[in-house]
C-alpha cells in the first residue's frame, strides 16, 4: 500500500498550461554494440568482454594488462584453451618496477604458462590485478591456489592495500 504523500508525488504536475512531466517514466532501453577489433597480443582474452566499444580512444588513455598469452579478435576465432608453452612467458618491457618485482616472484615460484600483472591503483603500487595459470595448481581448489600465491607474495602483500587474484590450471 502506498501512502497519500507518495500517491500525490506520482500525480503529474501542471504549470501554466505546460504539459505534465512524466516523473515515473520507464527507463529508456539502450543497446550496446561491440566492435570487432584486431587487438595487441598483450591483451588477455577476458578483457574483450568488458572493454568499451570506443576501445581505440580508451586504449590511448590507459595502459592495458600485460600477458604472455597471444590474444586475437573475439569475433575472428572462438576461444580455445591455449596449449601449454615450453617455457616461462616473456616479460613485457613496459611493466613498472613494482609490477616487474611481482612478475619475477611469480615466475620463479609457479613457472606459469600465462601471467598477467597490472598495477590497478593508478600507479602508486598499492593494489595489483594478478592472473596466474600454472600446472602447480592442478588438483587444488581455488582457495588453496590463491593461498599459494598469497604465500609467495607475502612480503609484498603487507605493503599493499589490496589484490585482485585469479588463478587457474592450464
């Protein structure tokens, strides 16, 4: 049941012959179109689902994740699991000092087939986004996988505000 005050507020207001405004008009429906782009090989596939359709302008303003996995246009090829690589992923040249230290620690500890490290704090090094794909996680549940990564990054974590961590098995 709606009180009288709420009922009155739902009634249209008329001011000097002007049409009544629609206060509780249904929200407009909007659709989003996603452009198919040929992206850099440094972009993880999961970002293709969340990037804005004006990617070139957005990419010019911000630095994207670093990854060792080759990426392709989502429209060009279906997403398939990447075959395990023979060696460790190649370290990107544009990592900051903090990102580089995290990268080195994770490479040494887990020998990952894919690795993503990004400072998501705006450059101050207080929060990182990390994605690790390693054979060492096989047979472990997600909580145990993430505890292994937390243990490997223990001294770094003490200085950080937070971490976004994704782990998986190749």
